[in-house]
């Protein structure tokens, strides 16, 4: 079988930890271009992985008819522009999460996907996670009964990334803790519960602990070091209540809080049983049988979810299969996150 020639646009952390190694490991893929506005990062990738050509202008990719697949691993503010240009050029795209900085931009991406008919998947990688898919099947099979509520917690003590940089600049990232971490948690909930349509959203986002950047205390900083001359205008804490056509959902999330306990889990509450999923780890099933309360920790083999995601992306280009990570499905998360931010800004409930 002829290999699918690939371009990776943006050669930062997520490209190097996930996308590039997964393409390298797939026998049906060949990376032809590493693209980054910082050419040195692209050149470093060429040297490290022993393949491809380093370029700094992604428009060179658009002109190459050999390129069939593109991973967009750039900052959020250019997700939509680059993705739309690639779709118009006849390329299939896997765009990292979130789909875009705003819901309006995500809708435009969806529109162009429909017009071009090319693949547009979003990097909601947990849809390719073994444990998450087991939970989804358990819910579908009725093992939890009616799942009436889901509680989401993604809270850390002091974990603001790259203070003063792209992550903390709304014009680039679109938001903070919600759009960075919350997108994954919300997407797991939507996926496992059948992607129910939202009906109402009430939310409040806070920008508190990082505003006084020079006096922000922390133990470590991923995406650092801090840039005290930069911008901090995003949320470091968010809370929300979402009503859907399925379960209600409550959210509490924090990049930074003055509580020294990290809580990264999702509770699926059913009338027969409940599940607590520890994010990125295993889960426990709580139920009752024969007058006894049971607690079970399922054991199962896991596979690399990023590899699963890349493999499925490449396969669907050939087969035409519509993946669970397709823009048509994932856009619900963009809609909900936008509604949370809009509710916070207006101090009003958003109704759909």
C-alpha cells in the first residue's frame, strides 16, 4: 500500500510527545514536512526523527499535491485559519484540541469541512482511550442504569502553564483552565453519555491567582518559564452547571487554587451503579447486590491512545469512516465552553 504523506504544522510539545512518534510508528505514514514559524524547532525535528524537510511557511504544504494528511499542533488562535486553508487545498486534517479559540471559528471549520468533504478530526484523544471506551460500553449496555448526573473535577493547586505566555493570553488561547483542561473532561462526558445536546448552561470563570504575576508562588511550571512582561487575562478557575437532553453535568476546574489537593476525576452517577474515572488512569465501579455494597476496580489491557488516534485518522482517510472525533460531534464541546464563558461574562444562563 502506498504510504500517506504527512505534514506536521507546529513542532512544539504535543507534536513531539504524541503526533510525530505516532506517525513514525505507523508503517503506512511518511512525514514529509515539519513546519514551524520557529524554523529551528522544525530543523530539530528533522534531525531527531531522521526524516522530512523543515519549513517555516505552512503555505508550502498547501501547494504540494503529495500531502494527504496534516496535523495542526499550533497555538489555538491559528487552528481555524490553518485548518481551513488545508481543507481548501484538499488536505485531510487532524487539528489538536480545542477545535478553535471560539465557537464561531469552530463553526466555520465545520462549514468548510462540509464544503470540501475532506476529513476534519479534532484531537480529543480520550475517545481513543481504552478505559474510556469500556465505560462508554458499560453505560450503553445499561450497567449503570439511568445516568442522571455527571460531576467533573479538574483541579490543581498551582499549575498555571507558562505564566505570561501563549497559554495565559486570551487573544491566543481563547481561555484558560476550561479551554485547556476542561475540553478533555467535557469531551469524555459527552462521548460516554452519547453526545447529548445541551439545553442550558450557567457558568462562572475567575481570573484570580495569576493576575499578580510577580507574586504568584508555584512549585513548577509546565510550558514555562514565566514571562512577567506578558499577559494574564484568562480563567484559572471555572464552575458550571449544564443541562442536556441526557444527564445534567456540573464542572469545577482550576489551573490554580488555594487547596493543596489535586482532583482529576469524573463521576458518572447512575441509578443502578456509579463510576469514578481518575483522569488518565483506571476507574472504580460502585454498585449494590444482594444487600451488599460493592466496589470493583476493573483490570484491562491498555493501548496508547495517541497511537490509536493517529492510526484511526490515517485509516479513515482511506476508508471514509466518520470517527467519533469528527468535527460534527466534537463541536458540541466548543458550544458548551463558549456558553460557559458567555454566561460568566453576562451573569446570565444561556439557553439553546
